[in-house]
């Protein structure tokens, strides 16, 4: 996979180019009542790179993702997409953003084709002929043409993930967000999804943020990685720097040892 960052995002349907976008997290804090979920988190996502955000469950990853999408407002600090407030309505109008949900969030009553066509129909992007051309092109990119008339209940877990990515692609995004894209998949299919994420980035230069627990994904496709623990950013660097980190928190997160003499769940007892 190419590691270089790109200044322009290439539309997969028209092949036109638009400037690649950046994301800035600046001294971000978020509290729910007395519970501090994010504590002065800062990092930048460069245009056209794959940034993987890792961390244990409950570390604040999903809350941070919601700030980038504009679904949460900061208690302190700010989040910007290409210099614009992430939560502002005009930002969502000016920046095309697509989120691939952890569970896929496909409509079970619709075929794969209609799941992809829904956004295009709702926003009147094209007539039915134009919609069909775009949907079938997205399915072709993800090698899913044969699944067009199937329903989600007829698909494997890996195929549902691919359909969810294809659905995001029809939005012609400048920013792609993935929430745990390899969860509940076997190792081979997890590797396949990682390959898809990297290929889309390399071919279309779309800025990509991946929230994941998947060590193999981060160490193989990320340009840079951030690790959240307890709402704080404890690591920020390239995947080579991640491999070389001597921080015991990072080492234990990436390579946890099973200790039957002193099991972790016993340490959690109160």
C-alpha cells in the first residue's frame, strides 16, 4: 500500500477531483455529568491518509467519532473538518462524509441494490438510469454485482460489511469513517476488509479514519495510529513507531499476555 498522502480526492464515478480534506481534534474534552470521557485530546488527520484510532473498550473512541460526525458537541476544545466546525450544518453541506457502521445498519426489508440506491433517491441525485449506473459501479468496485438482488438476511457477515462500504461509496465521500469494520469477522475476512479500506484510499485518495481494536489492520494499512486510554491519547505515530513503542501501556494493549496466576478480571474486583 502506498504510504503517501494526497492533495485531491478522486470521485470513483466521474473521475473528477476535489481537494482532500483534513480533520483536526484540538484539546477536545467531553463530559457526561461528572464522567469525563475525553480529556484534552489533540491530533490531526492529514488529507488523504488512513488514520486508525485504537484503544480498549470504554476508552472514548466512539464518542470521539461522534464528534467528528457532528453528533456530539465538545465540553471543551473543538473539532474541525477542513477548518470548519464539525457540528455545523454548513459543514455537512460542504463536505461529503460517509460513515460505515459497525453492524452495517442495512435495511433488512430492502435488497442490496435498494440499500445503495436509497441515499441517491432520497437526495434526488439522478434519475433511475443514473442511479442504476452508480449503484452497479459501486457494487462492481466491491465485487458484489451478483448480490444486487439479495436481501441482507441472505448475506454472510463479510458480505454485509462490503455492502455497507459500497453504500458509503455511492455518497462520493471526501471523508470515510469506519466504526470497528472488522468486528465479528473471521481472520481472513477481516484481512479482506482491511485490504478494501486500503485499496479505496489508494485508488480514490479519500481521507480515512478507522476506529478499531484490530491490531493487524493498524499495523498493515495505517499511515498513522492514535491510541486512547481512559479518555487520553497515550500514543500518536506511524505504524513503524507503534511497533517500536516501549510504552508498557501500548505493549500490553498490542500484545497482552494471558496470566493464569494473576488474571486481569481478578484485578478488577472491588
